[in-house]
C-alpha cells in the first residue's frame, strides 16, 4: 500500500466530512479509497478512525456487522517476550482474594458509590483485561502497554459518575472499547510514522537528484518547496528531524 497516497486520501475524506457537518455516506468512503485495494481489516480501521474523530457514517449497516465479526478475528500471536510478561502478570494477580459477594451485589454497591465495591471489582476484572488484551493483540502495540490501557479503561469506568447502568455487560464493553481505541491509535500513529519516514526519504532522494556533478546545490527552502511541490513548513519539520536545518 502506498502510505503517502493513503494518508492523502484519509485527509481528503476528513475534509469532506468537515464540509458535510461531520457526516459521510458509505459510498463516499468507498469511492475515496477505491483503487487502493484495501483489505477488509484496513477498511474497518479507517471506519474506526473516522468514528473516533466524531464523524457519523450513514449506510454502514452491513459494515457494522462486519466490524462485530472483526473483533472476533484470531489475534496476532504473542511474541516470546510478551508471553513471559503475560505469565508474570498473571502470577501477580494470584494474591487477590475476592469476597463471597456476587457481581450483582458489587455492581449495586458501585451504584451507591461504595469505594470497597470499586476496589473489589478492579481486582476481579484485571484478569478479564488481560484475556481481552491477548484476544485483541496487535503488532502495533506491545501487550504490556495494551494491558495497561485496558486497566486504565477499567478504572475510568468504575469511577464514572452518574452512570445509569452498572453491570458486567457495561463494564466489559468499556474495557473492550478502551483496548480498541489504544490499538487504533497505535495503528494510526504507525501510518503517520511510515508516512513521515517516506517523506524524509523522498526529500533526501529529490535533493540528491538535484545535485549536479556531485556538488550540492544551495537551494533555499522556498525553492525546494516549489521544486518538490511540498509545503514550506513541512520541509522545515523534516529538515529539523534529520538535523539538516542549517
């Protein structure tokens, strides 16, 4: 996949959504990314990214169902390092001793604002966080970081005020959504990092192509911007990263 082309189309669809009051049609998304041969998993990540930016998508009923199935896809196998971490993490949870209260009782106490209920539910669901993290494991984020994000989502959910519903389904969903946001954020960051690397490489290659007889031409940034059809600030940012902004 051409990362620069993908980034360009992603910016285009976001701009289109902004012009349409943060609303898109499914056909607009498919038309924008047509010709890129995106896999279903990649398209679903695009949809997730757009939703995180508050963009509503009309006519995506079938895609919503596919997204449900996407969450059930086989997870990326753990690396040896991640497997060692997981085993150590599980051992650290072995010391937790739950009370004889049922989940229903604990959620009822949580609704009443009892700190003891928050504490025990945290202990009971740390294992759930780990299991979900393994299931949603991704190449873009280390398992330890993913579990940490899940634990933060767990604590944030348990500390929500004025929450109307307190039950297992609600808490499970909050944890899963937190994990999914963490994975999606890392996927998007990876796309941006890859795009930046490619821009640096393209800039270096273009400057090299402009060299005559092995000697460096002294182009100004404004001249480079015109020659390379790039934004001046973008070139400055890249030169800062490469240490060539002199």
